[in-house]
C-alpha cells in the first residue's frame, strides 16, 4: 500500500531536535522524502504496523503532530506534481 506520512516536530529545545532526527530516520528507512517533513512509503501491512508503532513512540503528542494518509493499494494514485523531486514513480521498478 502507499502511505503518505507528514510530521511537525517542535524543535524549540534539544530534545525536540533529537525527536525530529529520529522521526525522519524512521521514515527514511521505509520511504522516500518528497518534502522536508513528508514521506511516501510503499509498504506492506506488517512493515506498516512496525513503522507506525516506531513513529508513535518517537513523538511527543503534547507538542508534535503526525499524520498518515492511506492512499491504498492502487499504484495509479491520483497525484499531480510540479517542480523538482517528483517522489516515487509508480510505473518504474522499485529496487530496495
């Protein structure tokens, strides 16, 4: 399935900066960064449960925000992109 992950981590203190790096690292291990705090992940349900749990453990729910957009299994997602860094090209093979 294709999942879009977005996050906003409060970086006013050093703990927040560390959380931001850890959240980004988790996302980077499973997907492709398409904007500073936005990742596209093609992931199966088992890996998704692991990633989601890791992300929920990293954030501080009182000061951070984490959103998941489930775009489904259809690789022909309704997506338009303009400018640099188009993200995942669903028509080409993905090599992990």
